[in-house]
C-alpha cells in the first residue's frame, strides 16, 4: 500500500553572511531517504477543549551533508568544535511533494549530534500558527504600534474626543471597522477630602464630580442658578455646568481593532465570519490601565536620560511664586534627566531691584526650585552649551514625578497607550483569553499566505465539505470505538479572575465564588477529573446607576460599570456613630464590555409625552461633561450604553428569535453587591453560546470516538479542512487529530474521529416589520444579517434599538412594539419628523404576507445614505417643534399618541414618501434557507 513520492524540504532565509549574500534565498536540504517526514494535525482536540493546536512534525533527523552543514553553520551559527548553536532562531520552510507545497511553516534546530565524526541535525517543523503564537507570547501588550495608520489608538485627549461617537453607535456606521477607542461612563471612584467629596476646593486636578443624578425637575432652566434654586442638586452628572470632568472617564479599547493590530504587527491578516459579528464589533476592553488613579492617568515606568542636544529647560512659577528650572525632553514637555551638566542664567526685576542667578544643573537630576518671590521674567544664556530653553510653562506636561508616580491626562495631552497600558499584560494572554471566552479556533488560510482564519468552534466545525471515508478505514489494522464521554472531565469550571474592585469583592464575600463562574458537572463516571478554563479578565459587574423612580426624580435606567474600590470607617456623631464611605480608584484586571448604542439615559418617558423649553440652555435631562481644567461644560444628549449583555431592555421570554448574549460564562440573575446589580439577565451566556453545543454532543450517549487507521491520499490530506465532516457509512464525524501523516511515503495513518450528533450552531436572525403612520397599507420588513462585514448592514442596530425602547415603555411586561420618528431636512433649514410603528415578527410572517423588503423604502434608503443617519442623527432621541421652542423624547406608544403630541406641541410632521413611493412594489422577500445535514442515523456504531 505504501507509495513513495518525491519529497523536498526547502528552507527560506535572508542572511548577510559571506556564504549567503543578503538577498532572500531558498536552500534544498538533504533528507534521509529511509527516514520519513511525518506531520501531526489537530485543532481544538476533544481531549482538551480549552487547548488550541497546530500542525507540527514528529521530530526529523537530517544528515550532516555538505549542503546541510553549510546551511546550519550559516543560519544557526552551528560550531561543532565549541559545542554552540543559536537555539532562538527559526527558518521558514516548506515541504514540497512533486513541486506542490504540503506544509508551510518553520524549522527549529533542537540538537546537534556527532557520532563517529559524523554530524546529524535533530529538527522540528511547526506551522504558522505555532510560530505566530510563539512570537506573540514573548511580547507585552504595551509594545504594540498604537499609532498604526489603520488601527489608530493614540489620540489627543480633549472633550470632543472623549464624547466622540456617543450620539450614535457602531451599528450606525457603514464600515467594517468599529471606532478603536470609546470613553464609556464607568464609575471610577471619587476624590475625597476627609469624608466629603471634594467638589469645590483645591485645583481641578484634585476634584471630581458625582456620577449620580439630580432630580430632573422642570428639565430646563434659563440659568444654572435657577436650576439650583429649584432644588436641582449641585455637582451631579446632570447638573447644568457642574457635571463630571472629561478626565473622570477612561478609554476602552476595541477588541476587534486590537486583534487586527496584534496580527498585523506579526505580518498577518484575518479572515473570519466571527470577527464580523456584533459580538466582536461591539466588544471593548477596560481596566487594563497602568495607573490606579481615579482620573484617567498613567504611571511613570522609567525616567529617560538624554544627552544635552535632546533636552530643554522649562521655567515654571507656581502660585507661591516659587520658580523651578525643569529638565524636559526636547519638544514634549515631559520631565527627564540630562546625562550632561546644563549651564543657565536667570535675570528678573522685583520692584526695581535686579536679581541674577547663574547656576549649573548637574547630570541626572530633574531640576531646581528657587524660593524667590515676584518672578516677572527670566533671561537665559545658552551660549555655552546646546540646550534649548523656554519660558512657556504651559508646555510642561506634569511636574517631575518619581518612577511609579501617576500622571493625569488633561485636555490637549497626547494619549500614548504604550504608557497607559499596564506593562505586565502580555499580548498572548489577551488573545488566548478572548479565544477561551468565545471558544475560538485559529487556522492558517490554505489559499492566502500569512492569513489566519478565526472562527468559533461551535459555529464553524462541521460546516465544511463532506468526505466519505467508509472504504478508507482499515479493518486489518483494527480500530477502537468508545463513548466520547470517556475523554471528558466530569467537572468543568469556566471562570474569569477574582478582582479587587468593589463589585467583585462584595460578590465574592457574599457568594464565595467569582461573579459569572460556571461549575458544570457533567454526566460521566468514566473520567472523574476537573477541567478548568480561566481567562485573564475579571467580570465587569454592572450596577443600577442610582434610582429607578421617575419622572422628574432623576434616575438613570441603564447599567453603570463598577471600577472603584470601596472602604468605610466610622466616626463619632454626638451619642452615635456615622459611617463614612470612600470610593477610590483601583487597578483592576482587564474587563470586557459591549458598547450597544448612544442613548439618553435620563429619559422622561410618559404615555402622554413630556416636553421641555428648548430655548433654555441649563438642562437637567442631559448629561454634562466639562473640560479637565473646569473652564467650560457641554451637555450631551446621549451617552454610551455599556453592558456585559447585549441587547438589553427586553427579556428572553418575549423575543421571537433570541439574539441576546452575555459575556459571563454563567449569566447571573440580579443580586446585591451593597447596591443592586442591573437586571440584564439572559439565558444565552458564553458557555451556552460557545461551548454547550460541543459539550452536549460529547455527552450524548450515541456519540462515539473512533481511533483507527485510514489510507489517505496526498490530495485528501492536503485538502482536508478543520470544519469538514467525515462520513463513515451513514454516520458523520469531525476529525479530532491526524497522527503522523507520512509525507514521504503514503501509508496507513492513525486518525481520531468524533461523531457529531447535532448540527453546528447558527447565528441568530431577527425579523421586524414597520409601517409609516401615513401609509398603513404598506408594511416593510427588515431582518438582521449577523455576519455582514458592514456594521450598519448587520442590521443589529434594529435589535438594540427595539429592545432598549421596549424596555423603556413596557419595563418587564410583554411588548407590542412602539412608535418613533425618522427625521429629514428640507432646504437645510426645516426638520420634519415621520412617525412609524415597529414590531418584531416571525420569519414566516415576513415572507408570507406580501411585505416589502426595507430596501424598497425610499425614506429609509435616504437616511441609510447619511453618515450616522440610521440609529443616530436621523433617528433622534429628541424631537424639536417647528419654532425650536419645545423638545421631547422621540418615543410613543402608538401613531395616535404621536399625533396628539405633535398637534399639541407643534411638531413638523413629514411625508414618508417625500423621496418617492416604494420602488419595488409587490416584490416579496426571499430568504435563503440553510440545508442541515441529516444526522438522525448517527447511532448505528455500538461500543466494542
């Protein structure tokens, strides 16, 4: 049965030695004709569902021929006499059979053997996945090129950047790329003086404002003073002109952009349906900061020492007229050391008296401070050296701090994530934890060099081609058939890490476990062991913001992330004691959260509608955010809704097709962590979505594990994909592992197969119908497309929009849809609002009732063509009346309710066919159905 073919081991390198001239070259290495090259292949093996695997060789010995000696001596610096070679190097290599590549990866030298003066080289081959994760594993996260031109994270810190994207959502954008950086409103603690929140004294660097809300009261006032006089509380998040400072907010990093940048840095691109899903496009990482400070800051990791030509002096005078001479890096304002002495001269006039100081700064100090009053101006004499000097003290980024000091960001500073990110976090830890969270597999793309396929196991394995191997199984060599559950541990623990923030600590103290931890006891007596899958993340516990009573009493009805440390102490108060609570900054582990959309969180929904005076600028139904120096405040109509569940607002039981998801391995019912946690419970947790389909198949009593020998031809081996199915008789299997496929001589190969008794998981699809109030005879249908590369055309924005607004109107009751409006402008001066009703429906109703596809709707097509029009500017949170004097929430129970409010308040009502009648009248939506593989007969193989 053995069939020999011409096998070539080819290495590629770029070397500048005298042997190889510096250009990229190939070398064909000599191999033993009697020793085969065997390769193992595996992806996410059954025996360890938390492990990710790759192709690798079963050790290869190469002879010490003239060609091989030249290569190993040149590339690996092999010196047999000194017993030395460079074990850290690896060479690109290919295995060619009859001029066709069957393996592409890297060659590593394990050892050199000398027997009877003959040299032999022991090498290993491993594919690009093994090499890629090896390279990533040696690099810290902060070393990424954060200024990459495509995946750009570094930016200027300012109020506009902090609030960028708040109004809309990622799903408003007709783009594949979500915004790399988002500033969510997460509770990072307060700065305290004693037991009182410091809101009125000290500098703005020593102040914070309250995340809690004040009563909305009238909603709008002519002045801040009028609002406070009416009982609006000072220094709350919605207090006019007294909201939070922008640097009380810290940036979250887009995981999609982060993964893309990690692979791009290694020279790879990504191909993936999973990366297109809302699960990845809306995913952000928080809590990765190098500083534990309450405000957005970074920790000084080291102080640079530069030569004279690389530094400048900045003269800084404080409020007490103490003048400091500070050494800074040239052109940056960042304090540093100089490796050389710096001469300088200061002259100033104080009430007619002249003062002169000539001095020298010794090497490696940050500067001097002079306690001299009345510094009016400074002259300097730099003629004796090359140092530059400046009097512009505003250019000083921060006063000199020791290593470990925390530096807050202020408006105008450049955010550099190489100092913001904790230096202990490794790229491989982030990547592998994301892989564990979503049960990902990584596969080299066979068609595109340096491209990686990333998919979730449950949604990928079993979706490929079907290979009939019935006649390839050797009965002569024998095979074994066992229940698959023989290989799986009886206890499965899936968890994030314990953390030091107040929410995680409180939960652990009360429940004696980590928030969101899954303890899955599986039905087996064969393998009584425990398997633990653990990420580097900690759970983002979300609390009820403050109150849930309204209208007119404040109350923020979205989740608030907990990222502060809590402590308390008691102090005497007459004959009793009072408890003082302190909420301070804390350095946490990285956390994951979903950014759903921008929304007004101080919504004032009432069935009859509430309107406010739009001519008043001091509003309390908006959030106020100010510059870091307190110089001015701007109100924000919408703020980001973040959660570990998406969408939020409507419970599972009322969804026709459930597209909810939770980042926790085990979704948690609402509980209490000293404050109530926000109810975003769903049955669809990370275990249920990404692991249960796989695990349930393994514990199916009919699922078999076959270990046998198969005769696989070269083309069958090469073209076999990880997601392919293997058919034996009338049963279907996924391949678990190929042990030692002989690339030199085709022969029987040991293969492990796992029976599949269920279909792969399918991405969810929801259907919605909508009608315009002025055209009730026409119904449009829109459905989500979960893996569309464009975030907008996933249509997941409709899921988020629908569930959130249903939660506002109906609370925990069953929803029946709602009414809102789409806006369009005429001549750029007049805004019209077109009301429509929307409701979730079944696929069958969408297809069988003559509904038109939403693309026939000319008004919807118009707003889809406007940047951030859908789920954003043209689907606004608030309407304004014709005179711009009244405003109110753009949410109603019905067309009748809207008509009443529009008539009462003077809203310009538009025409749904302003841009034309539907242009595909009579066309019915056709939905492509997937054909599932029939696995009903997968119970014919019995246990031997």
